């Protein structure tokens, strides 16, 4: 159950997601393709997002962060659970009923190469949402597209060019212009900068922040780069194997992480400024890989890689406990300073003494 | 598939070159590719050296020439499609213009490479064990059984669970991190003296990245080899490399000991790189400081300093020298080991007084 969703005070958040579940069936080969299992991509995810706010979703590949984004934009239908957009349940709406909400929720994709049709001009790409939703008459299309291109920092004269004539950073700006075309209230940004060069990433991040301030757009910001998420989002949720393991404010998550996975993730991400000053830090070393979401571990899903795991972790799945202001799904949640971490690599002793 | 010429038994390492030269010396390396559109000047006048037991980090954006230059060390460029000038010496052995058989004896034996994407670097039709055994038996006259045991030992060393069973697996049965480990096992099977890791962790998650970086470092300590690590992630460089070489538009623009370069950078491009990355401690209310513009085309590199079209510090240089004159890679005010390619007279003062606060947060 979701303990941190607060709607009792009569105030409606922009987006309220409760116990969202998305399972993908695994079919057997052969003529009769029976379902032989379920990939539990999302298994009970709950969060709320206020108007104009930004929530970051971080986690490793396969943790379900992209699936979350795609379910919220209704590119996938949820298996169960509820998603309320401004109080309206949108999880079960038909395509026609969904139309007005598609205007409000837009998506920015990770790969600026595969997400733009190479045979359409920029004007066509950015103009299509306006056309589909009948926002502007055909005659005013070009000025409107040019205005959008200018907003994202592209030359408005380039509306007649094709995506291949632009660099990666510029292509991502085209994708952003397309998402902005309908003046959405919520943008799901799925790894918007991870395909870009370092010096270009900062340009795009600053652009997104300016747009957020100017138009009051709420962002669901999905990324694996912890530093970028910290920079962009005042609120952060850490996901592991289809579940949120810790959710709280930026300071709570980054300064005093309570979940062992958050702690490991933070200590593993290299940080140039810290390293430049203090040299190599000690880091928590997680063993092995993320388990398969087809057959996740019983109880706590992180227990197979956790140094705190005890018998209770295999038996009972930890709910989101409220500890120190944030919600954390761990039986032994506590700040890192208090505990002795046994699995710390000193300098370089990564290979386990087998 | 194994067509290696084994008729020349003398060692690749020429004993005459035992004077105090570093293990790998790259001197004035220029790599150019003639294309229909013109000559791509991928690498221009690049020089560096790596000693045994040391790690050199090469950092730069895509198209800066970091991969092209290190592929040249292995002699991987097709001589018909590329022009190489300068000199690359591995333990005294000249690579540029070396015969195919010389290169074959060198590759995988003295010099090994870890590629970014194990899915394209390893073969999907052969078992992982098969591929490691092949690499081992090419350079060592041992029985198949012994080589097979060696493959299991290597997989164990890089931390793959149940190596006896896993050695018979195909690539698709491995996870991303395990594939990268298998490739490291393959690269290290002959105890190479020089290991080139080209973006070894870019495709991996951070917790797996930490495992792989630790592994590379442990291996280096164990075998005392020289390591070149190529990445666009300054954080990886900061934690791993002894020396760092910053490349831009095919040229070295800053070179020196890692801590020195990262704490006292002297080149506006390095300032830009440091300012544009987010980190997990600094003030989040301040915007990132991006580098304006995009990297230049190497078909037609800018005149003068290659960075000048994007550089915001040109007013610190008198006249228009940035546009007209290529700065040389020269030691800056902080000593002989710290080289930079920039006309700015006193970058240290400028950095400490105006930029440090802004960049380091």
C-alpha cells in the first residue's frame, strides 16, 4: 500500500500513481503459445507529482523506470493499479477518451536518432502534434513551429530541414520542441541527455530547467545518472527490480541515504570533483547482477545482493516505512554512518576472494 | 580461423631497445582518413608515453580522436584506407609500418584491448571458453586441455560465478556485466604488458561499472601492466588514472598528472568539461555551465586553436591569435609535467580567481 500518498486534505496532485503494476507475459515457443511466466517489470509503484515539480526516477537498467514512464504516457496499458491525472483515473481510458490527456502528458525520448522520422522535415515533426490535436489552423502552422524552434534554441529558419542535418544535441532540442508543442502539464523525460556528449548535456539540462520555470511544466525525470537527477529534481525515487526502494527529497536521498541499495548506488558513481580533491573514495561493492524480473527473489528483492540481509528479508517483503522523513523499503533502514559496512573495497580489491 | 604465422620464433620485444624508454611511446602521431568528402584529420601530432604499472586516462568527446589514436597502437587501421604518420613504439618495437605477422604476435599478447561493446567484440557463435582458448593458444604452445583450464582460471579471476559451467556458455547467456568481464578475461589471458580499455564501462550500470573498474585496477597491480583508459567520463579518470590526456578535435589540449590537471586546469576546454558535469555534492540552485556550440568537423578543422569557435576566454589573449595561430602544447606556469595548448598567459590566476568557485561549486 502507498503510505506516502496524501490526498486526504482535499488537494489534488497533478499525478497520483498508486500500486501501479505492469507485467509482460512470457510466451512459450511453438504453435500454442501459452503464457509460461510474467516479467514483473513494475510491481506496486506509488508516488505523487505536484504541478510544476520534478520527480527523478533512478535505478539500473531493468529496474522498471522506463516502463513507469511508458505506462504513465499510456504507451503501455497498466496490468493493475491506479493512475490519477488531476484526479481523473486515466489507467483504463479508451484511446478516444485518452485523447485530451495525451495533450497534457508528453514524452521526451532517450535516443535523438531513432525518435525522429528521418523522412520528415523538422517542421512536419514539430507540427504533427498541433495538427493531430487541431491546435492551430494550417496557415498558422509554420509561424507556430518557428516559435517553438526558437524557444528551444534552434534557428527558426531551419524548419524545412531534415533531422540528418542536425547534431545530436540539436536533434534532442527538436524532440523537446515536439513535446512542448501542446503545452503539456507533465513531461516524462526518459534519459533525455544520456545519449549526448558531456558538453552538450549541460546545454540540454539548462534548457529543460528554463522551460520548466517558464511554462510551469511538471517533469518525471528518468535517468541512471545520479548526479544529473540530483541537479534536476527536488524529489527522487530510487527503483530496484520493479519497486521503489526509497523515495524522498533530494537532500534526504543524497545526504543521508537509508536504503542499502541507495547507499551502494551513490558510493559507486564516480564523482570527478570529489575524486580530484580527495582521490579514490572507498566504495560499497555489490556482488553479482540484478536478478531476473521473471522470477524475483522472495521477500525483499534486494536481499540477494545486500550485506544486511537476514532471514526476515527472505520471508517478509518490507513495505515503505517512513524513516527520517523519507519512505524506505527496508527492514534495517538506517543512515550509513551508523553501520559497519563489511563489503568495502579498499583501493582496489574488487575480486572476491573465492 | 587461426591463420597466425608461427614461423618466426624470436621475441617481438627487441632486446637492443633496453634503454630507459617508457613501455609505450607515441610520437607525433597523425591519423587521416581520405573520404569522398575530403580528408578527415582524425588525429594530429599526438604524443604521449605510458610506463609499465601506470594508467593513462584519455578523455574527450566523440570524434576527438581518442579511440582512433589507441586503435593505431594496435595497428588496427587498414593501411589502404588511412594515412598514419609519426611513430608508435611498444617496448622499442615500431608499430607503424610493421608487418602483419609482427602485429599479430603483438596483439593479444603484449598489447590487449577491451572494447566498449562486448556484444560486437565477441563472437556470438562460439562459446566464451572457445574464444578465450583461441586467444591463449595463438600465443602459447599448450594443449587444448591446458588452455581450457586456463580459460576457467581467467573467468574465475574476473569474478564470474561457477566458471567450470559458464565457460561452455555462449555470449547471449551472459549478462552485460559478465560479458564485459569475459572480454577482460580474454584480454588478460596472455598477461599483456599494455592494456587499452576503450570506454570499458560506458554501456554498464554504475554498480557494475564500479566492479569492472576495481577489476581493471586489481589486474594492473597483479601484472604490473601499463593501462590506457579511454572515456568521456571525467569521474572515471579521476578515480583511476595517474595521468590524464584531454583531447579535442584530434589534438592533445591538456596533459599532466590527474590530480594536478583536475585541480589546476589551465585550458578553457577542460574548464568547460569540469563546469558542465553535475555532481552529487554541489549547490543545485546554480545552473550548469555548458560549453556553447558543438565540436568542429574534422574534415575542415578551425584555423588557429581548434577550440576557438567555442571558447569564451578569447578576450584574455591579445589580438586575434586564437583564430590565426595554433597554440603549442607547452608546460604551463605550474611545472614541466603539466602541458596545455592555450595562448592565455596566466590561466592559473584566471582559474583560481574567477572560475574555481563557479566550476567546483
